[in-house]
C-alpha cells in the first residue's frame, strides 16, 4: 500500500532523543545521543532540505521509564499542540515511550489530536490514519513487551524464592540432585538441592586436589579423564573452565545465589522501579540455602584465595577496562577485557572477533603503559608548541593572509594611479581611453579574485588551539590513569576526554618449537606450550 505524505520544512519538526537500556552499554548517554543525532541530521538534510533548528531539538538525559518522569518529552508534547509544529523526528518509535500501555495511549491521543506526524528514518506515521496508528501502536508495544518480561520475572518471585534459600535453577549443579519439597501448608512447593553421592565425592576430591595437592585446573581435568569420571552431560572430556566453575560455586557450601546483573524491576506506586540488590559478592547475591553443602567454608575460601577470585572489591564489579569504548582492533571490532579468571593470569585485552581476525591479544598493563607513554609524548609536543607560541598551521595561515592583504593594498594603489593618469589636467599626459579600459578591467578582475581568496582564507582560519589547556587536560588524564586509587570508570572518562580512538594491531601468536625458537629470539622450549607474541602497534587518535 502506498501513501502520500506531505513534505516538511525543518522548522516544523521537533527532534527527540533518548538513550534506552537496550542501547550499547559502552557508550555514555551523550555519545549514544550524539550518534542518533547524526543519523537524524542526515535524514533531515535529505528529506527536509536542512537541519532541524537547535531550539527544536530535545534530548533526554535522565532515564525515566514513564512519561511523567521524562522532562524533555513533556516539553515536546506541549509544543506539538501548537499548529506550526507538524512532526516529531525520532530514531525509532520506542524512544517516545517504553513505558506502560497507558502512556502509549496518551501519546497516541496527543499525536492524533494535534495532527502531528511521527517521523522515523524508516517510516512516517500519520496517527490520524488507521493503518499508521496500528503500526505505531504495534511498535510501541514491542518496547513495552521488554518491560513486561522483566515484570514477569519478578512476579514469579524468583528472587524472593532465592532469598528464602530455594534453588531456582532448572538444572542442579554437579554433585547435587534437584528435589521438590512441599511448604508446611502442603499446597505450594519449592525446589532445593540434595547431595548426589556418586558426584559429591568427585566435588570433594576436586577441592582437595586443588587446595591440598596444589594441582592446576588442567591437571585436575587430566586426572578426572584418567579416572573415567563423566561430566554432568555424560562426557569424558573435562575443561579447566568447568573445574573453575565448580571451585567458585557457592552451592557447595550450602548457599544459593542470584545473579544480580539480571535486571530486576518491580512495579510500585504504579511506577516501574529498578530494584537494587544490596549485598554483592562477585556478581551474585548470596543467601543461606535450604540444602546442605558438600565441603567446608574454610576449604572453599582457600580455593578462592588460590584462584585469585577471593571476594573482590566493589570497584572491580563494574568497568574493568579503562580503554572501554576507545580501543579497537585493526579489523574494526572492539577489544574487550579478559582475565581468563579465576586463575590469576594477568588480564588481557582481546579482539571480540579474534576467532576470525587472528590478531593476538595484549597484556592489559602493557597496553595501558603504552597509552600513557603516548600521552606523555603528546604533552611534550604541546609544550614545544607553547614555547613556539603558536601552532604551525595557524602561523602559516596568518602569513598567507598577510601576503594577500599586501597584494590587495598594492592593487588598490595601482587603481588610484590609473585613474589619476586617465584624468590628468594636461590632455597630453592622459592615458588613452582604450588602454585605460583594458588595464582597468584587468585590475578589477585581479582585485575581485584577491578579495575572494582573502575572504576564503579568513573563513578557513583554524581555531587557535589552546595548548596550555591541552597540557592541563592531558596531564590530569595521565595522573588519573597512573593512580591506582582512581576507579576504572573515572580513568575511562578521563581518557575519553582526550582520546577519540585507539587502533590496535598485532600479528598472530606463534607457538615456539625446537625449530623456530632461535629465529624468534626465544629460549628453547621445555615442555608444554610456549607462545611468541609479535610486537604490537597502536595508533592513538587524539581529540
Ligand atoms: Zn580483530
């Protein structure tokens, strides 16, 4: 079905932006909104023949889930009542409301009765039209369904159930069976864990080997394989990751846990609220379980100590990579922080697409140091520029303008001379009119060209850069990154303030063998796997 939509002028449109929880979590609100604004600007240029006036742009910085809590949308909704406003431009319909159906209904009513179009880069909605209204409603509801999903989790009372000490997972951890038990009222049931003797012994052995015999996780795998012990899924192949999970599983000390990272929302006073669980240990909320554990808390704690995952400071729970959102692999994908935990291997940054691009990962500390030295070099460079007073490009530009000005002044003087020569009181001394005409025409053309060049030069005069201010900013960032007491989030913020993007490049790691160790400049490999990591390179793009 084809529909004709009217054409709009930029000043008839209001632009509205809002970051939603489903956007890229690595971007700040400002960065996300800027990204959307770019998309909308392009759209406006193409379809409205110009950009939306700044006074018509609204950006929600806060994150109210309902209309009432969002300040900017209410300004938009007030303004669409005015006849000169004909449309609202958004990246997608859900920016307008992710809230309740009641909010959706209110929006539809407002757009419908104010004859306001909702414009997205993919579709224009004329809310007065039945088909468009339905499509608009459908889109709004899609956003609403996400919320419904979270509410359901809460309604099922999973968290409440964990709090009580029940086991809410659908599969029991290795070493346990999942059993159903009745509440005293006999009507309702809950699930809990019960020791599964043939597996429980293995769990105890794993903790014992790890804590008392000092076996590594891969050695434990080998031993289990040799003993013919099968995994939960009946396989003979054990991986170090599976052992690590067992060693860090609180169910073995009679506790239950709730992954607090799952978004938990509740409805209270007709508003959607985010529930913020308090007692955090690692990524989990931990509660006393109704089941009996398999090992002592003391042994469990020792395992955490050995693996380096003993209760972490709250700082670590959030951002772990100060370069998040800044550093990218040469293949274009982001580099992510990985520590292969809980073994105490030094953290690394790795391309999310490493499987395909084969770029070797890099030691986190090493790359941070490299970035710091690059910042240090920039500061030195700025200091030199401060001493030389001005940046080279500004200087060059100024001298160009000066020479143009001089030429123009010359031409003007010549012009005066020409006129004087043509109007000399003594007719014999006058310049013949045809010669004057040719010369004067030539001069006027030259003058016009010079004036053009000059005004262009003035327009493109680069903004003088305040290097003193830059030095302060860069020094602050450097101090923040090198200060262990500054949180990773703050480090990240400082770096984002001065660095646009870092591109990382490194070849594939090569396994060291008897045949190649010399040429790689490595020691002769003994046993096990040793790897040679080729040197890496970074390109730092400053702001
Ligand atoms: Zn890559």
